[in-house]
C-alpha cells in the first residue's frame, strides 16, 4: 500500500511538472515586469557611483599614482555596468520565476504598483546605501571589539600579542 501511495505521489509530481514548465515564459515575463516596478536597474544605477568609488579607493590606497587613471577609466566602467543590467534582469527574472507562481508574482507586482510599493522601490537605493554605511560602521566597531577580546583571551592563555 505504501508503494502505491509513493508511486502515486511521484506520478502527481511528474504530471505537475510540465504544467509548471509550460507557464515559465509567463512567469519570467511577469517577473521582468515586477523588476521594472521594483526599479531594480534604477537602484543598481544609484548604487554604482558608491561602488566605483569604493573600488577606486581600494586601488588608490594600494597605489596613489593610479588616481588619475582611475578617474579616466571610471566612465567606461559605468558604461559597462549599465550595459550588463539587461543580463542581470534576465537572470533575476529567472530566479523569481523559479520561486513564485504567476499568481504570486502578480500579487507582488500589485504591491509594487501601489503607492507604498512604488515609494519603497524608489527609496530602495538610498535604503541600501544607508544600510551599507551602517553595516560598514557596525562591522568596524564589532571587528575591533572582537579583535580586542580575542587578544585578551589569548594573552590569558600565555600568548604575547
């Protein structure tokens, strides 16, 4: 009897799979519409200057002579980043399509088309930037504290640090 139910469950799964695969194109299309409503590419573009500055700062710290060249190269970096956003959108849409049904995607899309959802989407870049700044400061603070605690503990165990 258990074998019957197990076989039946497998059969239902296999029968359900093609139906899910058949609507994948629709799920991807709705997911892309959702990503537009979420202002995903706009958010990425808002974060781009900070990302480039972070890269320039890291490389400039390693070699201060690079600053002028980095300033000249940055516009090409930005253009390359922006050109790659369609690829990112396609990949993100596939992830959403693999994790949500058409109905669920439409529900989320309805939220992002609402005034509150639209406001959230527009503010997402600033929220992410502020969150990164907070996270960076927190990471430095916690890292310093953990390092001090680690050194203290190691000293207690006889290490000279």
